[in-house]
C-alpha cells in the first residue's frame, strides 16, 4: 500500500484516503475547498479535505489508521490529522447536498490515480457546492472559488442555470455569474 509522506500532494492524499475508505466499505465523496483545489490545479489552496459520509467516527478511525491519520479525540468532531502533512481531513455528514439539491454518491466522479481511486464531486457539482456556501454565508470567497472552477473546467451550464433558479436566485444573477466566469477565462489566457 502506498504511504503518505511529507511530499505527498493533496490529490495523492485524497486518493489514498478515498481508496482506503472504499476498501473499508465506507462511502465518502470529496467535496468543498479541496475539490476546488483539484479542479483549479491549486490556484485555490485548501487546508482540509472534506469527505461527505454517513460513517461513524470509530469506523473512520479504523479505516484511516493504516495511513497514519489520528482522530482529534473530540467525540462530536470527525477531524483527523496526519503527522507528516499540513492538510487535515474532516467528514461532514451525509447527505451529499448542494443547497436544496440532494445528490447520490453514485452520481459523482471517480479519478483513478496510481495510488488509488478518488471519489469526488464533479466540476458542475463543485460550482453548485461553492455557490450554495456563498448564498448561505453571504460571502465572496466561495463565489470566487465557484468562478475559478467554472473557468478551469467544463461544466454543465444548463444544469447550473436550473439549479441557480431553484435556489431562489434570479436569471439576471445567473447571467452575472456567467459573465464573471467568461471574464476570468479571458484574463487567464
């Protein structure tokens, strides 16, 4: 089994964790800022890996111990640290949800790497995830992350627009978001 070292990348760590959880029979999907980091090739840098799961802390601890992860010890928090890397793992509870949209883990993406298979939200879901956070918390950082993902990945604009309106946002606000993505693409070329 590949090991986590001080030189492991976020993508490698995520794949090792995902693969280890899957082998232990735990369904977990990477989301949040670490998905943004992966989809923007680290233009945005996340400090944690958020895996959405219904698994209990004890189950997670057993699956992650062989990789060197240790639970923080706080019973109500599902946060794990590794002594060789700066990233920590957090396990938000299921269901996998972006605003009002519930998503089955089977409808996400799998990235195959030499160290293992990473179960991760799709780029379109990542945009929805970050915008749902922006809408809920009224903050610009998550919106900027959504723009970065949309500018760097192929996303399903039809799905995005229907979701946007379903979340109570206007079509005009959706068009402003699209314009921001187009502007970001132009600036990066």
